[in-house]
């Protein structure tokens, strides 16, 4: 099996599954009102494309277990496998859940863009303004986007139930999905809590608190949970699931640490978001807490005063970027990323996983840890 083409075929299958599901929902909503059509256009723009990182980890978590079975054949772990449709369904649910999280996250962070396009609440705000409707366009866009995010959550749950209903290990998969939903939602709460309450916390605990946010807001649901869902769907043994989790969590942490670097130093032309967006949003990330520990008192005070100011101009952004760079926090974070990836790769060899999946997971670890967007 060609690994690259297998992942591409799976990504196309997931894309097709998402669009088919949205076709069905659009038809159902159109029976209520013709206003479903413009709403679904916004949703399709939101969910189309993207890196499909989480789908890839669902695929390789499943393949790692199913292709390691003694009775495995050349069709095991491919689209000819009877379990393929269930794996596509689980990945579709994960992608819909991810889209919902992004819609809500952009509202919370007051982000204007997502993947180079207007964020959902901004796109809906523009719809209000272009239509010359009554009331405040920004307020309406936010209200409508919250509901769109809720719809996407409902659809993710619906698609996951559908995938699990006929699967041999569907109950275990759904339990893991429920836990993922709970953890990432609470992780998001911890993120906004940290932005507001950090000043009342023990300074020596701030780095650990930032790490906890990274784990539960992003790391677990970006890598560990999708891998586990795939492994559970294949009926993975405890040792196999432990190996996948032992890989998934540190790779997820590395993924989030890279995101932290891109949120401060990323190229807007590549990331699709403004330069220094995390600085305006006041993100208390691992990067920021490492920098705070290494800055002199006057620069630390300046960082604390400016971080989270939505009106930061380019000059102020540059000052903060320079201060963070001079603290050598980026180099420290790069070292932590390398260490996390190393720990992850060691874990892959602790379980009886398919050789093909191990090789692909090694490649994916490097890809997500070194990405530029």
C-alpha cells in the first residue's frame, strides 16, 4: 500500500462524507426555510479544505491496530476493508467537531480571520451589513455564529453516533469521543480563565498552568484522541492503545507549542492570521510564560501591560516580539518540541503496531512539529 496515496484517498473520502452529510442537512433545513441555503454556504466554506490532521490520526490509529492482526491481508486497512466506512464516519465527526470548536474559538478570541478567510462571525456580520438589515451587524454576526457552532456540534454528535451504531467496538469509541468533547471544552474554559485570572495565581505555578491549558485545549484532541478513536474502532488491546496514547500526547503538545510560536512569529501570508495575533488576544501560553521567567522586571511588566490589548499596533507587536526573542524563549520551546517528539517516537515501539502505520506516524510527528501554518 502506498502510504501517501492512502492518506490522500482517506482525506478525499472524509471530504466527500462531510459534503454528503451537509447536503442532507441542507435538504432537511430547507424544508423549514429557504434561509438554510446561505447559512450552509458559510458552513461549507468553513469546513472545506484544511490540513485534515485529525482525520489522518484517526486513519493511522485504526491502521496501526487493524493491520497488525495476524489475519491481516493486503486489503486490511484500505478502502476495501469492511471497517473503512466506519473509520471515515468517525473522522467526519471529528472534523465537524473541530469546525465547531474553531467557530466558537474565533468568537471567544475576537479573531477576524480563519485560514485566510473571514471568521464565521465576521462572514455573518458581513451578510447582515450587505443585506442592510436592522440592528447591530457585529452583534448579530456573533449571535448567529454561536448558533452555527452549536449546529456543528450537534451534527458531529449525530455523525459519530451513526458511525458507532454498527461498529463492533462502537460503545468504546463513543465513550472516548464523549471524553474528548468534555476535555477540550474544559480546556477552552481554562484558557479564558488564565487570560483573566493569571494575575491572582502563584507566579511559580503559571508555567504549569499554561502547560495544562495546552494539553486539554489542544494536544489531547488534536492528536491523542483521534489516534485513540481509530485504535478503539479496530479493537486495540491495552498495550496498543497505551503506545498510541504515549505517542499522541507529546506530539499533540509539540503541535500546540508550534502553534504558540506561529501565533507570535508566524507569517500572515502563510498562517492566514494577522502577525502577533496571540499577543492581541492575551494568550498565556507556554512560550509567554517561559519568556516572562527570563525577562528582566521592567520588560516583564511591559509584556504584562501590553499582552491582551486588542489595539496593539505594528510597532508594539514588534517590541513584544523582540523582547520574547531576546529572552530566548523560542529556542527553549524548540528544545521542548524536539524532546516531545523524541518521547513520542519511543512510545511507538512499545506496542504491537503495524509497521506501515509506525512509519507514517513518525513522518506525521515531524510534519506537525515543524509546520509553518
